[in-house]
């Protein structure tokens, strides 16, 4: 790595519930809105953008057929801007940031937009599998060879969340208490305006006319431990429920990743520098534990200790993930997901990486802190970790 990669104008939409306020937005158009916001807020010439790298998990239906390119064509970016869609499961747009940084650090490019988008309403999770199953086309993505190797018939994130809870001795009450905290922190952040700098207003039509969607729909301002604990468990004898897991969500997010040369040439204001990053893979059965090992390796690579990190964003796919991470790394819980997480704010799959980055970078600057660490558990037992230095 011979050069630094800087982050300019990280933004996101407010999350929309399934069949909620963003349900009528075509995902290509929704993605275009955050691309436009990055260009408008930074003031950069749209023609200066050399590539768009966009994460999306369920690449089917409206999110198929060169989805990232369609987002560019729906935006104010000129048609000369290329784009590519990537899938590293829930870490897709975090990987988009890392791919963009690699391009900048190698000197190959100077201006790249990393982004993510997912409409879980219009392109339901797993629909790229289930539609083939219903049509009796093929046998599914997991071959018999893979099943034999791991001695399982399927790989399930829900089962992985239960396995993780059991391994780290996390009971239902501890998961539900964590879920309540997520809602409480998200509610406090929303009330205080903590998200105002990162959220791109989206016009939506309601029964009362056109309104501006600027608040995450998933936050339960009146959440109680009793209401969370009353939600039915996903499997008998387990500890995971829909209330202590991430919410299905529609959303998009993006950021400009640039070189020092681009900062000077286009008079851009960087909010953070990418300090280090890593991607690792491990056991695909328990699946969700890999952020622990990835974090240790990333810190070692950066020459930092966990106590050197001022804020952590660990995606709340399930409450067992951040709680296991805290326990294994002996990290400070007061630094974790300080503005709430996916349990309250939603997890728009391919958008979550750049979404969490936007929240983390703005939170670091609001608190006058230096280092932030972001990590994401991913299907197949993978994990990304990115460390940012606020400027």
C-alpha cells in the first residue's frame, strides 16, 4: 500500500420497513439517490468518478442485470462512469469500500464511489434461490460435495446464531436486554439528531401526500423488555427471536473514496482515512463467529489493541453476534454500536457495510474520537474488518 485512501461524504438513506415507506422505490432509483447525494454534497464533477462498486446480496429481479450499472444510469452520473455489483453476503458494501481503497492505494484510480443497496421488500431475501426451487431448476447452491465435507444438509444463519449463543453461554434474557438497548440507543440518537448528517432525505408518497423520509422506520421508541421477551422464539428450545435479530429493511448507502491527489485537485474535505482492513473466512457452519478472529488479525496488522479503538460497529445480525464478540475480545460495551444497530435500525443486507461506515465515521467526529472499527459477519463464515481514523 503506497498511498492513503480517504472517505468523503459517507451517506445513507433512513431504513424502511418491509412494505414500508421505501417499498415503492425501485432499488436502482434508490441507489441512484445516494450516488447523487455523494456528488452533490462533495461538489465533485460527476465525470471525475472513475468507478462505482456497489454491494447487493439478492441479485435477482429488479436487482439483477448489472444492478450497479443501472444505479449509475438512474443517477446524475454520466454514462461514461462504469460500475460493478459485488456479493460478499452481508459484508458486500463493506467489501466495496475495501475494493475501492485497494484501487486508491495502488494508484490505479483516484475517485471511486463505494455503495450498497437492497430492497428487501421488492426483492425478498433468498428469492434468487427459491424461485429456482419452485421451478425445479437445479439442486441449489450447496452441492453434495460441500454437504459431505461438512456433514450438514444446509448452512443456516439462524442455526449459526443459536450455536454462537450456546458456545458463549448467552441466554434469552441477555439477548433480549441487548435488543432493548439497541432500540434505546437508536431512539436517543434519532431524537438528538445524531443521524442528520448521514441521512439522505427520500421523497415518499403517503396518504397525507408527499413527505420526506428521514427517520429509520424500525426504531421502537416505546420498546420494553416485556414486549421484546414476548416475541415467539424462532425454534423450540432456542434463544433467538425476531425481536433480538436484525430487521428486514430497505435502504441504500454510499461514500466517495479518494486519493490525496483527488482531495487537492477537487478541493474535497475528507472525514476519515482508511487505516487498515482485512477479510477472513472460517467455519461455515457456525458461520457468524468469524468477526472475532478477523478483528484480532486486523488489530495485529494495524499495530493496535482493542483498547485503542474508540468506537466499534459490529453488525447486529443477531444479538448473539456482538455479545459473543464483546466477550471474546474483552471489549468495552460502552463503545459498541453507540447509536443502536441493525436490531433497531434494520439490516438492508448489501447496503449495511457502507451504512455502518457512515454511522461510525460521523459518530467518531461528533465525539472528537480517533479510531473506529467496523466488522460484519457474513454467509459462508466470512468476515470483513475495517479500521478508520477520523480526521
